[in-house]
C-alpha cells in the first residue's frame, strides 16, 4: 500500500509539473501572439473618426442599375441544379435571389432603418472601417461589441440594436473588411486574428478600456481571437 501511494503521489506531482510548464509556455506564446498582431498594421492607422451616411453611397439610382443588370442576367443552364452544390451556387437559388431583389426587396425601407443608427468610419490597419456606435447609459453597463458573420452585415442586428440601446447599453457594431460599408484591405494577411486586433483598437480609439463581445459565424471566430489577444480588456 505504501509503495502504491508513493507511486500515486509521484504521478500526481509529474502531471502537476507538466501542467504548470505547459501553462507557462502557453502564456508566453499568447503574449507573443498579442504583440505580433497588434503591431501588424500600426503604421497605417489614421485616428480620425468620420461621420458616415449609408445613403450617400447606396443611392436609388445605384439600386435601379442593379435591378436592371439582374433582370438582364444570363445564367448557364448546363450545370447541375441539385441541392448538393457540386459546381457552386445552384441556378435555382441564383434566380431566386435575383428575383427577390428585383421584385420584393424594399430598398427605401432598408435605408430608413439604417438611418436610425449613428454611422462612422475610421482607418485602422490599412482598412477604412465602417461601424455603428450607439451610446447608452455609461453608468449602467460596459459597452457591447457586436460582430456579424460571413457573408453577412450589420443588418442582422437592426432589430436588436435599438432594444439594447433602449435598455441602456452602449453598442459598437463594425462591418467586417470587404463587407457592407467597410472597404476591402489593400494588403494580404487580414485574417480573423488581425480583424480581432482591428476591432480591439477600434474600441480603444472610442475610449473603451473594458467591453463585452458577441459574435456569430465568422464573428465568433474573430471573437475567439480577440479573447486571446485582448483578454485583459474583455469582461465577457
């Protein structure tokens, strides 16, 4: 029994030591990771925050031109039209989306809804970043960073944004690079990790040292990287 106990304690001690050194190594790796991605595009930043009006770049004439092109679309009919998408997006879905945009999509309603929010742009790490910034009660809660997915936009939060602000929350909702009103990056390498650092710098630029974060789909991937690179600033 004594011999078994000694071996048991020895194994426990070895496992504890391995866990300790693994955590120490992981902490060093995490710090290197944070510094690497936070510094990646610092030299290209522009601290100016500019007002932005979605209606200025998404005009009625643009929408009419889009409908004209969609109505004149040519869709090859020789590809497999099955739900398995062996050759990409099936024709029936392309036609379904195009018909919806031309016949049912309410452009004016979208613009009216978007106009209820405060839109801004700022340059961070080579990207002219668009974001919505709605201020609530600063004494009531920490700000919420809402992240959309792919291929999506801030529109997925158009109903929850007003409710959160009405409840007193401050909300920041950026458009992902090359999505919505955010410009595409001019250099390669803008991965979820880099986007996470971009969003963190946005929150710091807005004056928020602590915040919570929610993301779905690709937004959840960015969220995971932001948890790794900005853990000290996140509340949840």
